[in-house]
C-alpha cells in the first residue's frame, strides 16, 4: 500500500522528483470507510448545476472536486470562483489548473450576484484563483461581487476566501472596506511544509493578511482560516499552527483531510481518523476559537453558514 514516492513533476511531466516524504499511500488505494458519501443528485443540486452551466460560472466546488458538493448545494450554500479557472501559482495539492490567465469579464460580478439571487442562496462564498498578473491582484473583482450581491440579494451573507494579495495592504483594504461578513484566507498546511505544498506563498505572510484583515475590519468582520491534514504534518505541528492563527486574531477554523486529485499531485502520507479530528477540534476550542469544524470531509466552506452563526453568537 505504501512506498517511497516519486512522481512526475507538474512543471516537467517527463521527469520525476523525490518528494522526501518517505512512505506514502499509493494513488488509487482504497480509502477508509469514513470517506464514503452519497453521490450528488438531489433536485436543488441539479438546479444549481444547471444555473452554473447556463451562466458559464465557475465554482470551487466543481473545480476542486469537493466531496461535499451535493450536501452544500442542497442546503443553499455555494462557493463561486471568480476571475476564471486558471491560477498563476502552482500549489502541489490543488486541482485548479495553472498557467497564464486570459479571463477578463467586467460583467462577472453582476452575473454572480444574479445567480445568487435566482438560487435564493442564504450564504455565498466568493473565492478566486491567484491572479498575480493583475495590477490590483484581483481585489476589484471581489469588491464588485460583494457590492452586486448586497444590491440584488441583501439577505445573503457574503464570505470571501481570498488569495494573499502578495501581502500588499491596499488590495486587502479595498476588500475589507466592503465589510464582508466573513474574511477567509487559508494557510492550508503547517509552516514546515510550505516549500513543498505552497510554492509562491509564505506562511507568515498569510498570517499577516489575516491579522491585517481583522484590524481593518474590526468586530463586524469575522476572520477564518483552514488547514489540511495528511501531507506529513504532526499533531504538535498542527496545534502550534492553531496557536499562531489565534495570535493573529483568527476566529473560525476548519481542518480537513487532503485527498490527492491526480497522480501528478502531492501524495497522501496518511489518513487521519475521525477521532483525531475530534481531538483537534477540542484543542482548537480550548485555544479560544469561536467556531471550529474538523473532520475528514471538512473543507473551507463546509457548513460555512452554521460556523458563522456560531461565531456571531460567541
């Protein structure tokens, strides 16, 4: 089931690179029983998918092959991915394609808001690919979507899940000035694994983004971040990372299991047991997080509406 992993480099498909992870789980090996979920196919799911396809909109639910897509869409929560489907960075775990983006649609914010209204969404999550090629790093698109949703669907809570904007404060300030209900930026993994998993990103830079968002937004903006397990991190490293996030003002935390999308992505080192996630959740609450969702199938936007309500009640 395991062996020392060598995989094709995504930048050099013909070659291989030793990832230095030791024994890892073979791609295609049977997953533990707790990963079995019903296939999506409910009436509301079909309606939302038809809407997305008709409008030519992208969702991270589809692009990242999220296992919770049926559950979330049935409950009226969806995660829109703006600024196209091509990312300027190359993270080792992510299923979104990378390259030179060409997407440019000034009407996208309006189209997203119209879909939010037609779908009757209670909670809309707005994320994007990294657009390091744009002068404002994509901030104006987030601003446009927030304003459009607030105008057309004022009862919908808006959560933004942004890139790090290269650590620049002005793009972040523009987004926070629109007062999203939740500002989310995922650190994704522990600091030690950043050179492997998040090339082009920096852990402390992401932490500063979260701290600055809280300082800029004040009590009206809930700050949130998320991590994956399964890339070779230890429990102690995760807890240390939780502590750093709390020190930077993060209020809501999500923790879920990494699932390898293809052979060309980082391998899974191990599957964490549901009991271990329960332990992580207890530890996170003890550190002072206001809302925590931890489990094998938890993703950043999973139960996003419920975690916001929990944080608001604290």
